[in-house]
């Protein structure tokens, strides 16, 4: 009975976290687009507006991905701890890591590990 309750709670938590990740990406995308249109209409430099659009959209995607991966981890560890689900989770984490690395490089314009070296 307690195991069933724990799995049900984990299922609900997973769904809430997934929906939060989806909402962050969706709302962040639309808000970024609206702000970019405002900047363009207000006379901001077009290249700067596009750069800010890409940067803000990338950050929204990164944050949303963090929530989606958290939901996958909960789902794998608490609900379906099978060898197959762990392998799928490993694949998801690898893809997410590559996406995060690519997006961070795109946003910052340099490799992530170069940040601290350039700051010092």
C-alpha cells in the first residue's frame, strides 16, 4: 500500500515537473519573441535584437530542459528502475548534455570552460 502511494506521488510529481519544463520553454519562447519584436519596432539595432533573442531563447530552453531531465530521473529512479529505463535515461542525459553545451557555447560565444580563464 505504501509503495503504491509512493509511486503515485512520484508519478504526479513527475508530471508536474514535466509540465513546468514545457511551460518554461513555451512561455520563455513567446516572451522572448514578443520582446524581440518590441525591440525591433522601438528602433533597436537589428543585429543586437536578434542576438538577444537567440540568447534569451537558449536560456529558456536550457532551463526547461533541466526540469524535463529532472522528471526523467524521478521517473527512472522511483517509478521504473529497470535496466532498459536506466539506459534510456543515460541516452537522454547525454543528449541533454550535448544540447546544453551547444546552447551555452552559442549564447556566450565561447566554450564554457573558457569563461573562468577569460574572467581572471
